[in-house]
């Protein structure tokens, strides 16, 4: 959830000779992305990231060095939709959205896919300089975009949008809400983006109050998770409510206090669907129930939403 055991090899990002050799090396691994999706072979426990064959690597739109995971050096390459479809046919693979594969891939590979997809999205969305509008060129193995206007030359780095997410408790119950766009039964912890001039704690209290009317007092940090949908960093908290009356805004369709055994029963019956297990939201709910009520939500069964 919160860690990716990869050596990002930042010291190699400016070494063009090494990058070219390693990128062409058949022993290197090259993840394939196209139009925001990742090429994956197999499903379920058999899922694995597809490789870009060495003979096609020079035809990719760009290369970005991800780093070394265990003994493998990993790159990500963006290819055209036509190339991706040909590769999919040859390798028995298909392009899949990140949300649909995080539950299938093993932990480190899921984190690697999220890392690559976030970097790919940043590059795709920053092809032109935000200061002067001139086209940018990729530099430093995918980690810088440099404006090609000699009178500007601004250097752009990957950006993240910080967001907060919180499991709010009161007398043993947990606050969960649902957005109107979600399928029936989906509930999750409350979340929102951090605004300028705001601390993480202030953002938690403001978002919860705005969305549900609930006032949060004490907060403790729980964990964080990269969230490339499109470019967020989710910072998770556990909080205690000091005022519990619910008053919804237009962002949430519903918000409710769930007693632990009530939530367990509703999940088991399929009336409530919890977040997918790779998400920080699921871990917040799981730790809340385990630490306060000695309940293991992974044993509840029921539906778990993936998208």
C-alpha cells in the first residue's frame, strides 16, 4: 500500500550512453503503456506485466527509467494504439486500466504499474510549457520536461496533487459515504484535495465538514499511497468526531455512521460494497475495525469494488 521496494537509479537519469544500452538490453524489462492503459498478460494470480520486445524499443514514443526492482532494470515505453494491439495479439495480452489490474498483480508489480502510469500521464499532459506554450522535450530519462523556447527554457518536474482520506470514528462507529456516480452499495471513507495554504490536518477537517457536516477533533496519521488517478498522493488519517450530525452537500449522495457488526452484516449480505483491497481506504477501514473491535474485514466476503 505505502511502499515500493525499488531503487530509482536517479544517478543514472542523465547518463544517455548507459540508458541507451540498458534500454536495448534484452534482460531489461520494459512495461508497455498506451493511452493511459497498461499491457498485461493473463488474469488473476497469473497476471504479469507484458514486455516490449527489444526490436520494437526504438520505435516507442519515449523511454522513461523506472529503476531496479530486485535484479531487473525497468523502463516504461509509450506506444501507439496500433502497436499495443499488435503486441496484445502476439503475447496474448490486453490493455487494461490501472484500477482493474491492481487486485491481480502482486504488490510490487502493482506499485510499479502505478508509478509508470503516473509518470506517463504527467508526460502526456505537459507536452507544452505552462509559462509560454512552447513544446517541451523529455529529459533526464523521463523525469524532466524542458521548454524548447530559448527565451524561456523552463524546466518542469513531475507534479503530485496531495489529497487526504480519513476513517472517522465516534463511539466505535465509522463514518462512510458514497458519491452519486458510484454503483449502488459502494461506500468508502471520506477524502478530498488539499487547498493552497492548508495543512493536511486542516484539509481533513474541512473536507469532512463540507461533505458531511461532521466535525473532526483528534487526528492521527495512518499511511500514504500514490494514487495516479490522475496524479494524486493520498495521505490517510484516523480521526475522532466531536460533532456527529450529518448534513450532506452536493458532493455526496449519502453518508452514514456504521456500527461494526452492522457493517459486517451489510457487507456479507452484499448490501454494502467496500473499496478494493489495494486501496488506502480499505486499509483504513480494516485497521479501524481490527484495532478497535478485533474484527477482520478480509473475512467478511461480500462485494469489493474494483473501479
